[in-house]
């Protein structure tokens, strides 16, 4: 049985589902920024989408990609585009899990944390800004998440470009 078509389908569909939301995170963040009472919810929403959709499916991309190389009889060392895309993918995954995830969790904590189930709306856990505006530490954490998001989206765009064009040098 030829698994290549099935793996290719799962790989492409997984990429669409995994990385599509990455392009909506800036929109969600901008709304949270314009409506400070909802900022905590906005970052928690983005964080949750990352944890249950983006990262698991991004990891699946690596597995299906290896399957495509194996079942497609692709000579990895003669595929310059793969020799560039694979390290970029590894960098993106490592950065997302070990840098971006903790940075997002810090923003959540600094912006009021995660409300307890059944808690009444309002109060600091609801994401309301403290009197006098957000603390500088929160703003620095938000900037770090924004920059990390730009890096990750840039890596995704480069990887997709390499996958589609299969550039060789």
C-alpha cells in the first residue's frame, strides 16, 4: 500500500489547520489591546488555541513530513529545500514550546491569571487593567510575545515557500 498520498493529505491539511490560527493571533491581540477589560481573555484564547491546535498539529507536521520523505523515496541530501526547511521547522517548534509558550503564560499571569471555574465576572482575574494602566513588566512581556509571534509567522511563511517551490541551489 502506498502511504504517500495519505501522508501528503494529512500533512497539507494539518498545516492549514495548525498554522492558520497563527495569522489570527495578531488580530485577537489587537482587539485585546483596544479593549483592556478583555485583554486577559484575548491572550488566554490565543494560548488555548496554541496548546490544543497549533502545537499538537505542528508536531504532527514533523511526523508526516518524515513519512513523506521515507515513503516518497526522497533523497534528503539532494533536496536543498528540505535541508533548509527542516532546521527552520525545528527552530520554530523549539521556540514555540520553550520561549513563546512561557512568555504567553507570563502575560496571562501578569494580566490577571486564569479565572477559577464558576467565579463571578469582574475583579482582577477577569482581566481588568489595574488603576493607572498596565505595569511596565506586562507591557514588556506583551512586546516579547508579539515579537515571538512575528518570528514564528515569518518562519512558517519561509517554510511554506520552500515546500511549495522546492527551491534548489
